[in-house]
C-alpha cells in the first residue's frame, strides 16, 4: 500500500475572520458542516477521498469485525480454560513467575503463591466437546461456532499499558488503534456512515486513544457512541441533527460554506488536507439522515429484542450495545467495538479480592453475546463477519496476596473468534497445567492483530504509514499470521 505523509489540518483564514470562527457562527449541528453534495457539485473526487473504499491486498475472508471487549481482564481459568490441576491442588503453595513482581523488581525470580481453584464448575459442550464453565451457559451453546485461542500472551501488567497494546499494538507510545488502521487500509463501505465505531467506550486506561487515529489523518479515527456507564437508550451522536433552524436555512448556509471552500481550493489546488476536511464534512451531513435510522432499535421485532436480553434488568444495557453492533455492521461499518466496562478505577472484570463478582458480569454479557452470534448466523452475516471476544489479559492461577481474587496475567489467557474465515469448534494452543503461562502454540497479541488484518484482506507488513522518518504498522516489527486457525 502506498505510504502517505501525515496531513496537517490547519484552519485557513478567510478575510479577517478565521474559518473556525465562521463555522461556529454559522452552525452548531453536523448538518452545517456539509460542504458539498447538496448542490450536486463535488469538490473532491473519489481519487482524493480518503474514506473511499479501497481494494485489499488480497481477497478477504471477512468483510467486517465486531470486537466485544471485556474490560478489566476476565479470568480464563474460570471461564474457558479448564485446568483439572487447579481443582486437585487447590490451597497448595507453589513457585510461580509472578508478572507483577518481575515488573517491579526487574528480576526473573519465582515467588511462592497459593493455588486457587475455579469458583465455577466446567462442562464439555457441543459436538466438539469444548470446555466452558457454568458462568456462560448461553455462550456454551455456541462452542461449535467458536475458535478458542488458549495461548494468548501480551505486553503490559497494568490495565493501561495492556489495554493500549490490545487496541493499538503499543504499551506507551501514541499509535493508531486497530479500527483506524483498518479504515486507513480499506476505507468505508458505506458513504453515509463512519468506517469505525466504538460503542460505549471507557474513559480510563487509554480512553480515546483506544479508538484514536494517532498520527494517521484524523478522518480515520473512530466515532464513539455513548460512554461506559451511560444508559444506551439515552445515547446519541451529539450535534448530529439541528432542529432549531429550518432545513432551507441550513441549505443556504451550507452553500455559503461550500463556496468559501471552493475559493480556498482555487488558492491551494490539490490541497489534500482541505479536500479531506471537505469529505469528512460531507459524511457528517449524510449521517444526519442515515445514522438515526441505524442507531434506533425501535424497528426490531420483540423476538429479536428478547434474543439479546433487552428488557431484562441484568442484560438490557449490554444487549442494546450488541444489537446496535449488529445494526452498524449490517449497514456497512467495517469495525465495531463493543465495550463491556465502566469508568471506575477498578474496571469491570478486575476482581483482585472478590472473584465471585465475575458472576455478575457474566450474567450481564452471556445472553447478549450468544444472542449476537445467533442473530448473525440466522441472518447469514456470520459468514462474512468476524466476531472477536476477549480482554486485555487473563488472571493468575493463584490467589492474590493469599486472598479471594486473582491478579493480572499477561503471560497466558484465552480469547475466541467466530465467523468469517476461522475454523469453527476449534481450540488452539494451551497454557501450562496451572493455566499460568502459554506454552503450546503461543499466540502473541501482535500475531492476533496480524491474523485479523489478514482475514480482512490486508498484509500486516504492507499496511504501513510513514511518520517521523520511519514506516509504522500495527504489528510494529513483529507478528505472524496464525494460519492454523484459518479455513482453507
């Protein structure tokens, strides 16, 4: 893919008035930002439209991705990674290479820890006999559609670095998020909607950086809808529609802005940054008519709402998020991220001292996620939609500080994929007998990112962007496609 220089989005002057000030005075809604399209005159062409759909490097197996993010790191040992040794040796003291101790001391020195068994029973399910704990009875019904990766490992012991690595492929430096890389590489498949949407993102542990564009042009950043902890029925894209000004007046104002931009283009022909701004403004106008219909759930049948658990106290919130993800994906959004989390200091699944709290979170997400899988499958969408489930890391097989919870564990944990391009009913890789470290067919987060890009038709080594004198990519200088989990 041809590299591009980063764009410098400046607000040019018009007479003695800054364009930014002029826009503020003329408009307060997204509709006022539309600079072309209404008058049937396009300032920029498809060749210069940074959001125009682009050909992949090779034929993709997936058209879109839905990432179901479990903020805080659910315990793989209490959900999908069945380890009989934990039950048999519960309470015993053993030496473990504790990631937090190593990070604090800088020494690869084992520490003595008390083994802690899972709090929930495991059972085999489906034709494939995959193990799932009683935390997820509804997801367990879909194991024959899932591809479990039991050998995940990542960077970062704390939530902040690990969350950034999950989303952006780096623990500290400012890097583009995966959704931004996908939009940069493929454009959008629906001219009336963004290519990348993040539903109810958390403000902590990376915040907006988890759906940000970093040094990629701003047009590729994710569009957040709502925020963690906010009831979804109250969620909307701010300033999407302006009801205070008649449409006829909006059209005249837009025409004025379009003419001003045309004059600017005459002074700076071929100015990519200005053309990009114009394209993003035009998208904003189009969203006024298409986004409200996509975001509303009122047209769904009662059966579909029940499938996602909408209307039930425990599942209503996340059910709405999952159903909205299906609607956005169905409408052409390439990457939809759905976050189960909150904005507190201890995010969602982060049970250091009260592992039993996992049951509350499981009840909130189990039925909605299973409903999403079933809904996609019965609509024929699972064939070209890739569903990705997981957190930033797993949990330790021993009790933290000899208590009743588990600490962070980046050395070995489980994620699962379902749908387009991946083998169904498969378990790949494995952790040691205690479920502590990945030891068999290890899959690093860079490897997973490379595999996800591959499924979307992108070569992770070719998807680059030149910035500050070097070519950057999502997988940095690492990453390999895990071909063993892919359909032939």
